[in-house]
């Protein structure tokens, strides 16, 4: 169990590092455009129209993470978990978001829960 947790933490930290900076100012350097903001607004509107769509919310969480809006991304991820509490992948993603936000203790707890739900994760 400790080995699996260590591997999961390592995976989450690799993900955090590979995601790069969440500084919106740096988005300009990698081709960030106003079209990205338009897409984000459209995604938010789609969620308002179809609030039960898990796929839209998953995309929204990814967009929030990319924009550096980690607090809202974590809240949206928790919304997904509240609707599918036994989904280990959702818990793992929450752990990754928490790790990115600097909340290591809660990230570890979320990873432990993900491993409990799906040990082969």
C-alpha cells in the first residue's frame, strides 16, 4: 500500500511539473489568444445549460487548471466527485489539483482514497 501511494504521489508530482506555470501572463508566450477566453466562456455557458454533463465539467476543470484557477477547479472536481463518489479517477485528479495548489496533506488523503477505491490505479 505504501509503495502504491509513493508511486501515485510521484505520478501526481510529475503531472504538476509537466503542467508548467499557471501564470496567465505566461500564456502569451505559448500562443494564448482571446479565442481561448471565448472558448472558456462558451464552456461555462454550456455547463449552465447542461449542469449534469460530466464531460463538460471535466473539460471545464481542465480549462480552469490551465487558467491557473485552481480553487475553482478543485470545487468543480468536488462537484464531480459528489455525483460519482466511487470514481477513483476523479479522486486522483482532485489529488493532482490539490498538489498543484500546494495542499499536499489533502492531496495525499485524496490519493489514499483513490487507491482504496481502485488499488490497481
